[in-house]
C-alpha cells in the first residue's frame, strides 16, 4: 500500500507545477465544518518556510514532495496524509487565490480544498 502511495505521490509531484518556477513551502490548516460530510483544507505559504527551485533541486521531485496548486509544495508526511486521505483530491482544488500582504511583500498563494470527513 505504501509503495502504491509513494508511486502515486511521485506522479502527482512530477505532473504539478511549472518547471521554471520557485515553489514555497506550504502549511496546512484543516477546518471542520459541523453537520456536514466534508471539511475544508487551506494550504498557504508558510511564513519563513523554505523554497524549492525546480531548476536546481531536481532530486526533490523524487523524494516525497507534493505540489499544491502552482506555487506551493509540501513534504509527504503523516500529517499531510491525515489532511488528504486521498491524494487524488490534490488535482481538484475548490479555488486558489493570492492573499494580500500587510507588510508590502508579494501576495501569498492560497489553495482551498474540500475533502471528505475522515470516518
């Protein structure tokens, strides 16, 4: 099962994101929606997080890095798998946008996913 999961994650990783872009480390926030059969997961740039440059760090594509939207990446960890019990959900975000910054920095990418509740 883990072998299939890692192979699927590798395909998602290779398919996502543009080849020349710098990607930002994501942080995830799961929001439980009461009286529903789904939750919302927000993926946003982690303040002070690391960056991944696909042009110089090609080996990272083979080692458990998952693309979220077009600018965010996240390591494939247990916490990540708890938020996304089905990695196929990553290909269908509910929406994505760039949140304005208060301190004059570039707008931060945000990706919103609607995921089924973990039973």
